[in-house]
């Protein structure tokens, strides 16, 4: 009689590859989709810069008949804090300016979501979590709510929700869900990295495994570096990241760190850890070069953790942010994530049935 392996053994037999489309709890149906329209990328309409453009356009209109509530030269970016303050302002013109930008952005966002849902890989998507830096603002929350209203008015049944964790932490927490449970056995924390077009974050993600679930994962210590201000070379950026990770290793204390580092970064990630495309916003140098491999560079710099050989697993940043939402998506079958930041990150998932013994 043929022997049927247990769930744990079957997971142990799963290949550990970067950018994997089969993960312990989900299948990745699509990510980093680069759908185009009118000669540009569909996602170009939904990012931090496009919202700033809406604000600037509204300011031009206001200036034609009233005083501009933003005390800045046209073209200068307006901070999220100032835009949020305008939404609470007693000045009706200021509030209308901010609300108008949110409305225009929401209509564009609804159109982009509708076009994504028409893509075969996104068909039957029931819920979309919206993350990224834009979500971490009152304007972002209003835009998500308004976009869903527009979609429902148009007959769509998809639900939009703000990603549950703070965007700075979601891109770290999701790394825990990249790892098969057997790799985490005997440990209660991992190191995680989130590399974006503006910032680079590293942190310790702690968890308390219970019945093979890691739903309670949380960031206990973290560090952030705004590389966009320093404009470093690629090698300098890697050196800074390694220093951040070594500092976290010292801060781990009595935590039982697994010898694993999860990395989230923009673009298409090949099984060998090379970035195929989509890394053009990363700091100085060619991150897509055939002669560069980020996981290999990190492993070389940090060869062991806790006396064990270091293993690095890397995936797309929108995928990893989406994975942080796994515990809240078990009531649907097909769901996705869209991250609004320097660009529009995206990924679509199908929940896997739990492995039984």
C-alpha cells in the first residue's frame, strides 16, 4: 500500500524558491500586472503622484477666484498631513479643494479596478485590500470608501477594504506567510525587509505559532531609512541594509530567530532571486542586472543566524503586503491587493484548502 505523507511532510517537500506562485496558504494567480492603456500602464493613473496632480489641478481652479489655502508654490508636493487637515478644515473652500481631489482620484481608481477585474486572472475577485503609503491617510481612507461606492453603483460586487496593518508593517509581516510552517518550527521570530521606491525598512516579526497558524504575527522592532533623500548607489544601499539587519540581530535578545530573512521588493522575482523587471525605482544602479542577485548578496553578508545557515526568501512587495492580510481573507476564495505608493502594486490570490493529516 502506498504511503500517504502527512501535511507537514508534504509542506517540507515543497520547493523553496523565490517569487513562488504556490505558497502554504494561497496560490498567486497574478502579480505586478503591467496592463496598458493608451500607450501607458494602467496603474500609472493611481499612485501618489497622480493624487498630487489632482490637488494641483484643484489649486489652479481655486486660484482663479479665491486665495489658495495651501501656502506653497504650485507644483510643490503637499504633505498627507496638510491634505488631511484640509478635509477637517472650517474653511469651505479648503475642504472642497481636498474633497474634489479625493473624488476625482476615486473615479479614476474605480475605473482602474474595473479594468483589472476584466483581466482573466482577476475574474471573480471578491475582495481587494488596499495598502501602500496612500492608505495611511484620511484622504486615502476616504478614497477607498468612495471608490467602493462608485464600483457598487456601477453594478460591481467587489469589496474594497484598507489593509489592516499599518503599511510600514504590512510589508514586513507578510514575509511570515512566505515560509512553510516546518521552517518556522522551534522559532518565534524572523527578520524581514521591505524595499520600496522611497524607503527601505527592516524589522523583527514575532509570532506565537498555535495550531500551525501565524495569524498573530507582529513587528516588535524595526528601522526605516528614506533612501530617496540620500540617493545612494546600489552597493551603498545594500551595505546600509546589511547594517540595519545586523543591528536587529543584536536587538533580538532572547527571541528564537529562525535562520530566515524575508524580502519584499518591487518587480517580477525569478526563482533564483534575480529581479526580471520592475525595479526601476530602487536606489542607484541596475537591480535587474544579470550580474546582481539580492538574496545572494544578503546571504553572503549574513551567512548564519543563530548558528544556522541563513536562508533568504524574496517576493514582490505587493504580494508580501497582501500576505499580511491572509488571516482576514479566509471567508472568501479569490481576493487581491493593490498598493498605492510610488506606483500601483498589485497581486491576486486564491486561498488554498488547508492541508489535512
